[in-house]
């Protein structure tokens, strides 16, 4: 990502992907980039992570593996997830 504007646009794209994949009843714009994806943030669980991993793999070619020791960091927030995808994407 070269600019902050590009990063913000990509975060919105990933937020939209999450909202659609999980059929969340919120607008993608309302997902705070720094808010936790689990617990008090979006309240996602391990099943949701599997769904997100599947759609991310299909759309961006990024494999998010269950045995990756970095998952806690990758799935911290929308911002960390989007940054990881942007860094490793093949599509």
C-alpha cells in the first residue's frame, strides 16, 4: 500500500467482504479499523474466522491457516487483517 488513502480504501473493501461473508447486519463503513474483531468489537468467533479465511483465499489468494502462530495478530482488527492481506495477496 503506497498511501494512507489506498490503505483506507482497502480496509473498507475487506470490511465489505467480512460483512457480506458473515451476513452481518451492519454497514461495512461502521466497522472501526482499530476495533477488535473478537469480543467487544465485532464479536466474531472461530467459525467466523474460518468463513473469512475462505473468502479471503478465494478473492485475494491469501491462505490464512489455522496453525499460523501469527493469527492472533492477523485477526486483531480490520486494520491488521487488511494489512496482512495486502502484503501477501496474489490477486
